[in-house]
C-alpha cells in the first residue's frame, strides 16, 4: 500500500498538469457563445455553444440537451469537456453544444418531466422535446459560422431520453443520435418503478431530498435547495418514516412529479404517453442510432436494452447497441475506466475500448464522413465472467436457447425438472424487518450493489437460496432472464425479488493481495423485483387468493455473463429489497395511500415439484 500511495503522490501532479494543459488548449482554440434560441411558440432556450476558432474547414455539431444545467454560466467560463474522451471531439474540431431544456435553469418556459411526445402537432403551440430539438438544430445550422450542416445528439440518463426525443425530431441535418442509459419507461423498468414496484430510495432522494422536483418560477443559475436526511443510515430513515403518505407529507405540495407518482399507481394512458418506446417507429431511416448502456446500471439498465429493442423492431434506420460492464455513465469516465465495479474486476479498461472503437468512430463517420462503421457490429456486448467483448448480428443472438433451471428441494438447483409431488420451501416476510438491498449502513443508494456479494442475504431466514452443483462446463447467458414462480401467500399481496448469482470457487482470488476476499463470493449478476398484484396485468392489479397456488412470471433485464467451469449458479428469492424498493404492506390496498397499520407479515411458499415447478428461464448461448 505504501508503494501505491507514493505512486499516487507522483501521478496526481502529472494528471493535474495534463488537465491544465488541456484547459489551456481548449481556451486557445475555442470560443464560447451563450445564446437564447427561439422555439416555435416563442419560448427561448438557453444554449452554451463552443465554437472552434479554426476556419480552415466546416465543423460538425454535437449537442446534449439536459435538465441538469449547461453550467458553467458566463462566456469566459468553459465546461471541462477535456476530462474524458470528449476531448477527442475538441481535437477533431466539433462544435460542442449543451442546452438547458424548457423550464430548467436558464431556459424559459415550463418544465415537464418526461414530457410526452406529440406525433400529431398542428400548430406553433404544439411543442414537445422533439420539436424543441428540431427548432434548436434548425437555428444552429442556419446561424452558427463554419458548421458543415451535420448534427449529432448524445446524452446519458435523462439527457439520454432527450437524445431519443431528438431522433424523433427528424430534422434533415440530424444524422446521428446516441441515447445512453436512456430514461424510457418509468413504470416498468427505469429509475422510479420496476415492474410496478416503487423505487423509493431513488425517487425520494432525487425529487425531494436533492430538490430536483422543486419548482423554478423563473430562469436562474442557482440550483434547487435540498435537505439532509436526519440520519446517514438510509435503511433506518426509510423504515422509520413508514408508509408512503408519510413521505408525501415531507415532500409537500410543491413537488409536482412526486404527487404525480402517488396518484398514478397503475399502468394507464398517463404512463404509456410517457413511454418513448411507443413512438420510436417515427424515427427517420436517415438518422443512425447508437444505444449505449451498462450491464450493471442501477438507474437505466432496462432503458438501454428496451430502447434498442423498440427501435430495432419499429424503425427502419441503422440502429446499434453496445453494453459494457458499467455503472451509470461509467463509459464516459465517471470515476472509473471500466476495469472494475465494486469488488469485481473485468481485466481491461472497457471504457477506453468503447470510446476509441465505438462512440468516436460512430460520430466521426456520420458527422464528418471520416473512417468507416463497417466494423461497428449490430451488437457489441461485454460478457462478464469470461471478461470478453463479443459481437453479434442480432440481439439476443440467434444461437440462444431458452433453458429452464428448476428449483429443487433442499436448496438445490438443476436443469432437470423435479419429480416429487408436494415439495415447497417457505419463509415469513415481515415488513417490519425488510431484507436490505446491500450489506452495512449506507447513506445513499450505492452503484456497486449491482455486483455486490450476496452472502449477507443468504444467511437470512426470509431469503430462499437455491444452488447448483459445481459446474463442469461454462454456461453463457445472452439475453432476457425470466422468473417463473409457483407461489402461495397467507395474505392478499406481496412482492417477489429474484436474484441470479455467480458463486465463485472457494480458492478464487484476484492477483491484488489487498482486494476483497473473493473466496466463495456470491456475485449478483442480475436482480429484479415484481409487485405481485401486477402478475397478470399492469393495468388491472389483482389480489392474491390466500393459500392458493398461483404463477408469478416476469422478465428481468438482459444479461451477458458466463458462469465459468468450477463456479456455481445460485438463485435467491425474497419479498423485500429495502429501501431500494418500497415495502409492500402485503395487503391489497392502494400502497401510495396505505396506513402504517396496513403492514402485516405474510407466510410465503415457493413450490418446486412436478406439478408446480418454479424455475428460471435462462437464455443459454450455444457454443
């Protein structure tokens, strides 16, 4: 460790010097313009534009639209594009643009979360994020000096949503769009709901505690004021606060979208209007799309996979996907080069691979006519476990076979269907003692939980554990997992959390002597929650009939993972994942209006016999 500290003391000054040199180069070669760009309805959107001083050639435009601010404000203060691979775009002479979306920060107008797309605009008053993008692009290609008439749009997370909306603008100058970790469906899989279960920690922290949902009456450079939770122990805070109406009281009346969440508990037109996947068939064949995401993205893993799938099935354009072993935005150098996540190592700087081999060539080709995209495959996917990039002509790959992995008695897990007639395993789910999503005291939701060691959960009596024998061959999964459970409850509602886990050998260790002890590590490969009331329909929730065996079947986001020979496959099943997801009262009531007195214990049985065989359907990639 001393050697590492000495090395850091040596490297940090060099890194700082390099950043200073990049900053100086940026200022010497670029001019910053701050511009209000008029929209068709008269609203003006604040836009920061970084123009190359080089007049020897025409320059492409690369834009991000964001609700998170295009700061720093002031024509003499530059955004640090040079801290990640974006500095390559500076060296390539791109015009870099970032815009505050309607109603945020310095832009005029009224902000609306995931503003619905309007496919039938009739007049200047009919606006959405697609029309705002169209009007912005139109102004830029007509007014920015030395532009080459070609525009690209990219963005991560919420800006990923605006990138999908940009593709729907169909401006003839827009040649390429890259939705990255894009928000796409806030009821089924991104950020604030997973299969109808409310993702309490992220929603409350984002909208209320951090102040994103606070009203902004007029343009400002000053961000919203949040507040600190009364304890740094998030599990304790969310448990102590209790039922959701207690959080609503803390939010108050001013956080509009929190109240929207509380008043739209089921899948309705309100939600489908805000699901951009429903409209991507309107993307022009002339706009190329590159969807980017992280296999272990805690916020928008679902969004990347399903946005790609929707565009692929509905649009006629050139559409590609790349997924790496990343947390939210890690591919853009957000704190790591992509060589590890938490305790799990991936063997190479995967973020560097992405930037050099995928994103930069993509935009260079479509916006500059430089190079080729012939090597950019339909799907470029990193497979954890074996730690290798693989490319495919389709996703999921054609060579995938859906293979059932059956739960067995005595905690077994096998590819053979159970033969017994009455076997089940049961547990008591107690909302007063919900299963934590991660080990130890956490102040906020961690990004590493997506690959965390699950041994802390395996020892709980309210977590069922099923495990294969030691694998004698590699098992590679490529695509969507499906949990297919046969269950009965003593109550009228419950949640189900299914976790697919890679159990490392007892002698496993990484080469670094000071790393986390990996012997027997239980790596979370994929976990997902299902609100039981939605097992038949997200539009029409249905109570369970107590003690009646029923099916709970749902999809988990896609995986790309190889369980290596010598490892074991494990499945854990539980009924809470707290405070990641809110607690189900385990009583069929409107959970958003529930009382503290509504919460009750439930005895839950998971069946694994010949007539009621619970299983996980694995997308096994054949060699």
